[in-house]
């Protein structure tokens, strides 16, 4: 019975185990559950799987109201009540979500069981779409998260709050979320709150709320779920889902109440790393939790009395790592030594040597920038040995000719982190990294894996083509002729491969030509047009620029147009942390250059516009990752991309070196991972026109290290 449970007035993840203390006991005691969820795919999170068997044995029934993932155009069609397209749109959307769930390593079993529950009538689902284009309607629907449990005696407990429930072992994202709880047997006020919540749900279910259209679950989608549930032994499948989190708990970096545990892909990666002799590289998508995974390994190393050395490429990452280590590693009293970015204590006397000497009982972590770590002074002062655990974030940055001198540091366990560990156009640097760290730890955790698992936010991609002016095109053609002459001169043998990084003159010419596209005159007016057309109050936009001149032009034009716009870059006069805090709280337009590429998390970002062009595809992968991080109330992200298309002559035979290849490579890759993959059809046609194999574009580009 529900009234046998003792309920607090509110729960928060910082202090309470919401699942164990509230959600699971309520499900076990209930025979009816009404829930307003976000999207269909999220229904696997709101079912309390560890308590489901008891709920079913109680002859339990669930009613869930949710929304489909749809494009802006489809949402507009649904909201306007275009009945002729309704079934088509909803069926397509639900089918895509089902396939996405089934493809996820974490969510496949819950998806099959959900299909069974729907096919047997245990779960009934309706689809809701706000009418018109009013943002307020959408927020009314999806932000007011309400649920009500009922037992067979008529007792009811309602809850309202930010929580996206999870079941054991799934999607422990560590967000600090909370709920208010109101049992109807406590007092008149709580009873009234339950009644109001139920009335709201019933009106929504019966399509009686203004501003929201509620559709029955499409019959074709029900048939799809029935098909997916064939042959399901639901009790056996439920036991698979309820498997204890032994491995995840083993790697947990802290054991405080509500302490975050690694996700399945993180725990599996750590186990594989151990099998590889505690050496290797994690190739995990930007935003998928590489840093947290490393902290799990660091916590384990501290338990072994090893000394930890963390190398990062920038001062921003240095500060972020210190902050996250302090917040995460709470099982031990840890001492920290910072090296680089004006931190010079390590240079004094025998300081660095003593800090890195094998065991004296203290837990020690040394954090250094790569530009400090490769110096002769740093390498010579370190006390090397098997007791030293080296962790490198953004590993690819360590492979440059200068920085790879840090690989002289002798250590035992080694862990490298990067979404893109291969150095473009630099096989020597890549091999040096792989040799030192012991290669990649399979399997990679890709962007699609992260999206399918709910680790990252789904996104829409909007490429915007721009063309060079006549004078820019003339400069382009002139430099191209120089490149052609040089390529003809250095090309020897049967191989068409050219070592770009090994030929400084060629690389200089390519960079010079790339600057024409970087500084294309059409980019600034394009940026202002897009934000004028697409920006809505409350949005959080980042505009990535190529240089300070472009940044200032965009910023000034945005301010003149009446936007709340502000700058963010390494040498800015104001406080960068304050700027990011203001942006996260208030939104607006943040105009930035390269310093946001690595290590700076702004999960609340809803939109990004990329003006910056580069021959290093990694920069764009990093930028995409910045806006795909999950945040409460954020269901989609939108990425706008200025794709510069120079006119390439048929006679140009160095297309593999052309920036058009890098531009198309980035755009097609981004589009194929988006919710609207047809957006890059025009770009694929351009690639075909120039005889460029867009299926092989991922290998293009070269490193442009800042040293």
C-alpha cells in the first residue's frame, strides 16, 4: 500500500536516492500510474524496471503522454492539424525512435520490453504536440513533469519536478534534480494537489487542454512494437535489465549519497583498459564523459598508492580539471600540484621530484599543461617509474613535433583521451602517441552511440552555402596555381599521398589559401541574417569565428541589431568565467573564437553557428560536441554552418588538398549524424560535380597546431 511508505515533502539527488527512496517503493505498491513525459524515447527512463514485476502482478496499468522527435517542418504540420500527414509523420517519428533505442547497447533490452508492455496493453501512450509556434505552449507541455501513483485502495501520491527517472544501471547522468511529493492522505492541501495534477493529466489525455493536440498512438507504430515484442520472455528480459551494477559500482569514483556511477560504456572501457595492461586510448565522442571515465581510473590509481600526472593542452582545461577533480574525488584527501599557466611552484628545488616519488602515504595528483610538460626541465625533474600514472586529455594535441617530447616521461599505467585520436596529415605524430599509450581501446564510443544512448542531445544541422567575391576568387585561383606547381614538383612514385606536415612550403600555401575562405566577406552578413531569422528569446547561441577581426564585426553588428551579445576569447578584457555564467543563466549570443573548442562545457547551449573554416576536421567535431551536451529542458540542438564553396576549376588536380574537400567533409559528416540527414543532399551533389568521393572525405585535412 502506498500509505505504508514514509514520504518526504521533497527529494533532491544531491541528498537523496530518489529512485530507492521514492520511485521504486511507489511503483511496487501501485496498480495505476499516470505520467507526462518528454519524448517517446524517454519512456524507457520513466518505467521503474526494478519494480515492474510487482506492478504487473498488481494488474498495473500506465498511461503516458509524450511527444515524438520531429523536425521543425513536421512539428509545424502537426501543430496546424494537417490530418492528411499526421499518421505519416507520427509513424515515421516513432519508428525512428524505436530503431534508435534498439541500436543502443544500453537501451535495447528496455526498448524490447517497452514494446511488449505496449502490445499487451499494460502501457498506453498518447502523443501530444503544442499547437502553433508559441514557445510557451511547448514549455507548458514538457517542463511541467507530473506523475501520479495509485494503489488498489485509492491512495495516491503525486510528484512534480525536474527529475528524469532512471532505472538501475541506466543513464546515471549525475544531474542535480529534484521533485516535490504530495500524498493525498496527508492533508487537504496535498489532496488538492493530487486532484489538480490528475485533472490536468485527464484533460491532456482527453484532448481538452487549449494549445495542445493529443493524438492516439499510431496504429502502424503499435503494430511495429507488437512485431518487436514477438517471442519476448518478459520476466527473463526484466532480469537482464535488473542485473546489479557490480562493474559500475567497482569503478565509482566516490561513494557518497547520490554519487555518480559510470555508464555502461564507461565501465566497459575501463575493464578493457585493465585487460590491456592499464594502457590505452579512449576514442569517445565529445560530450560523452571522457573526463569522468578518466577520474574513475584516477580514483582507482589513488587506491593503489600511485602518483597521478594529468596533462592538458590549455589553461582553461587545467582549471576545469582541478574543479572537477575536487568535486568528484571525495573518497580520499587529495593533494594537488599545478604546473604551467603561471603556476611555478614545481620549479623550486626538489619540489616536482618529491611530489612524483613513489609512495609516502599521501594521495597526489600533478596537473600540467602540455607546453610545460614537454620541457627538458620538467621531464628531468620528474621521478619516473611504474608508480606514475599518466593521463592525457585531448591526446591528439600531444602529438605535435614539439609536444611529443613529453613522451620521454617514463610511467607505468597510461591513459589517453580524445574524440579524434588520429592526427590529420601527421601519421608520424599519430604513431608516436599510439606507441606510447598502447593503442586504442575498442570499441570506440561514437557520436551516434552517444545520441542513441541518451548521453548527448539529438540535433538538426543547417548548412548555409556562401560563395567568394570576385576578388577573393581571383586570389584563390592565383594561390591554387602555385600549389599545383609545387605538388607536381614533389609528387614522386606511384603513390598519390603527400606528407603535408612534412613540406613546410606546401603547408604554408595551403594555410594562405585557407585564409581566403576563413575571411570570406559573406560570413558576417550571413551570421546576422541567421540570428535575425532564427533567434528566439531564451535561446543560447554560440557563434564561432575565425579571428578577432571577424569576432568584432559579428559582435558589433549583433549589438546594433538589438541582440544581447557578448564576446568570449582568451585575451578578452572581462572575466571569462563570469561571462559563461551569465550566458548559461540568461542566454543571448556568445561570439567566440578557438578557446571554446576544447575543455569548456556550456551544456545549456541550444544553437551554434560556425563561421570558422579549417583544414582540421577536429575543430568542427569539438564545436559540435559543445552544443550536444545534455541540459534540463533541452530536447534538441541546432547547428548552423557557413559552408564556403570556392569555384574549383576542372583542371585543378589537387582536390584532395583543397579546402572545398575539408568543407564538404565536415558538412556531410555533420549532416549524416543529424535528425535531418537530407540537409546535405545539395552538398553531396557538389562533391559529385567535382569528382570528390564524399564517402572517403573523413581522411582529409591536416593539423594546425598552436605552438
